[in-house]
């Protein structure tokens, strides 16, 4: 049993709840620190053995939509199927 765990139990038994809380936090920090150290050692040992896979550095690129066709005023006209929907040689303002 760790020193902080023993202090936690002793303080609870004595009714010192504030001290028991601090001892509990210390015991939890020690336990998490030990777990993190073990994981670091595991990752370091496996780093060059090919057991750890690289994570993607960004989200996949979005798919770009096909642009529509445009009239003289810049408004989108219909779906773009590769053909031109307007004739710029005609004057549509008359």
C-alpha cells in the first residue's frame, strides 16, 4: 500500500476529511503517473518495431462539387454537365 493511500485511510478514520481528500488526490496522481510512465515505456519500446501506426494528421480533403454554368449577371444556371447553356453572342437585354 502506498504512503498516500495509507494517509487517506488514516485521515478518514480520524475524521479529517480535508486531509483525506488531499491524500486521495495525491494517491490518484501517483497512480496516474505510474500508468503514464508505463505507457511511455511501451510506446518507446515499440516505436521502431512497426507496432505503432501513425495517425492521420488531418481530416480527409472535402470533395469539390462541379460548378454550374453562369449567365451574364453571374447567376448559376442549371447543373453543369459539361455543355454551355448560354450563348454569349446574342444580346439578351433586348
